C-alpha cells in the first residue's frame, strides 16, 4: 500500500513538472481546525502561495482509483491558478484589514473545540463557550472561503476590545448569514425526492423523535448561529420546550426533543459519527448540549 507521504510527494512532483511557470512545490504540514494537516504547498516567486489538501484523492487512490493521482495534481494546479488570479483582490483585502472600520464588514466568528485547538487559540482573540471557543475571522463579500483568522496582534492594531469584536461579528453574521431552522426531512427530500410530509408522518406513527437542523443560510460554519440573540428561544417555542443540541459538525447542529434519546446514547452516537464519518477538521464535540427553555441557557450534559 502506498503511504500518504509517498502519495503527496508524487503529486508534488507531478505539479512541479506540469506547471507552466516556475513554482516551488513542497509537501508540508499546516495547523488547521482540530489539529495538523498534510498538504501540498505551491509558491510562485515571492508570493505566499497556496496550501492544498488532497485527502479525498488519497482515499480514492487507496480504494483503487489510480487516476486519483493526476486528479489531485490537477486540483493543486487549479488552486494555484485561482490564487494567482485573485492575488490583487487578496492584497486589497490585506490592506483593508489594517483599518477596522473597513474590516468589520467582513468580520465573522465560529465555534471550535477548545481542547483540540489550544495552540491556535493562544494566538487568536477568542471567547470561551462551555467546552468550545469562539475565534474570529474575515470573509470576502463573495463568501468564497475563509480569508484569515484574526490574530492577537491584529486586534491590538485595531485598538478595540473583544466585546466590541464579538458584537460587530454577530451583527455582520446575522445580516449576511441568517439562521435557518428546518426539519431534517426537508434536507432528505432534496436528496431522495420523498416528500417531507410523508417521512414526518411515518416518524410520528412509530413514535420516534423529530429532528431539526439549525445552521446558517450559507451553511458555512453554521454551528455558530446558536450565538445569535433569541435564536434558541425561538427554537424552543417551535419544539415545545427543552431540547438537545447535537453537534453535527462545525457547520450545523441537530436539535432533538428531550423525550427522545437520552444523553448517554446521544454521546455514543455522536462519537461513532465523529470517528467514522466526519472529516477530523469538521468535528465540533463528542457530546450533546441541553437547552433549558425555562432558564434560557445551554447546559452541559
């Protein structure tokens, strides 16, 4: 079996030979959400360049897809070309970020697992939230992806406090990425074509609990919508009382009534999904949280 480092080096060699312009290509390890990540780094001239993960291609290769090597190389080359094409825009964003009044219109926040991100969090302004943390980043208006995380040094240059940072991020997020709350069957309908009403009726007939999805409109880092003022109170009204918040990923929560599965069973299910189905960088937590409608707050379970 070809080891991952061998696969990465092969892809890096192909990218070097196939590039139309002189580039420096290396296999490197970068810090990202929940740990470190092996990737291909491509630099052109003095530009910072781009880091590209090819995990899905390596998995496809291990499953017998020989063409995955070339496909991975093509994806790296395309990422470098995209980076070069947007170089001027990226430089403009970097300039805008030095001025907080310009930067705050791109300001966002997210939820991450504290224990798995301690090193990164030590370099970033963040707010503790139970066993999670709330760091900050900026995103372009086009919403194409994360641009950069907010560092302690940048916050010091801005000359503002973390309370103001959090307030402005929430205002911006609610305008650009409003919360979406809907039955899980609405999402399944889009995949299977089976009417949500039919699935909901079946669930009610057998007495199974109804599950709902809480995320953002763009479904990127959507777990952070639980921070929006009043959103959980609104969910409690719809669900008729207390409910469990199940961390499906950094992008969304599943909501389940407390009359369904207990916390121990939920924890076992969440851990199983995180270990077998969830990309490591997208996992949020291994347990559920309880929202108390009476106390209007989240409780660790």
